[in-house]
C-alpha cells in the first residue's frame, strides 16, 4: 500500500518529513499542494485534514498532519532499527524534548518573527528577532555534550530542527555566533541522505522569499499561507 504525502517544497515541516522518508529509504507518493492559491482550503483536502494544514500523510487508515508526529510514526513503523527514534525511554525522552523545543519554541518564535512580516505585511519587530536568537543560543547550548541534538547520532529531532535552522540560514540570519550549532548544521548537510533534494533546495527558495520580505521597506501583504505548515 502506498504512502501519500501532501506537501509543499518550501515548507520546513514538509521538508522534515521528506528528510525522514529519505533516511528510511521510503518512496512516498508526493502530492504538491498549492497553498498560495488556497488548494489546502478545498473541500476534498479538508475531507482528509479538517485543519487544512501541510504536511499531511495518508498511510492506509492512518491520517496525520503534524510533521513531528509524522516523522516519529514513519521512523517507528518503517525503520529497520530504532536509531532515528529510539525505543529506550532514556534516549527517546531526549529526542522528544528536542522535538517539542522545535515545535513550541524555535519554530514558533521564527514564525512569529518572519511569517507575520512575509504573510501578514507587518513590520519587522526587533524584539521578536531577539527571541529567535535566544532560542538559537539555547540550541547551541544543547549541543555542548553531543555531536547531534539528542546524542551522538542523527535522530528525527535533528531532522526537524535542521529544516527549521536551514530556513533561517537561507533567510539571511547570521548563525556564525553559534559555533556548535553551525558545526552541527554542516554535519547534518553532509550526513543526511539526499539532503539537497529533500531539504536544501526548498530551504534556499523559501529563505530567499523570506529575505525579500524581511528587508527594510519590503512589507507588502502576501496571501496567508502561515497556517499551512506544522
């Protein structure tokens, strides 16, 4: 039975799912969703996902639309071992903690800073940028003892966080002050299977779009697609 992913290449959460699938060697049926033109709001898509967000995964009777839940499901269901999402509670709790940090702190703060400008036409708020930088400093600190964010091997936590951080980098955010984070980012780029195709190209495209909106004077309103990535 095929696994279907409703997807947009510029969405960081969608790219995290794609990176996970590539790490697992899964071939997904990928359906591009034109969120800029409201395709995610059509009744046929809302019949699958009433929250009308992407990514959305359909695997038989399973329907999921939170990217981190999708990543952990795929790793648990299709992984040849538990390296991406450990079975051991002590190891898994660290992965979960970093996933929640990405969802509730780092990506959330980045959305509040960048997406309100890009999709709502609001002015750049320096205080929101400071909150993003504070979260990046915490992530830099998390990397003090380990090569990756939850230990010495790649897990789904690295995959989700790299989709977020690579977008920030592509949007022009200076990461050079976060030495450990910068080294981690380069390790992810060279270690994750099909990184450029699964994440790098989309991060670059979305980053360039965000950069054009975050530059001074570029605050024109854009159709709201912020709800389309979780």
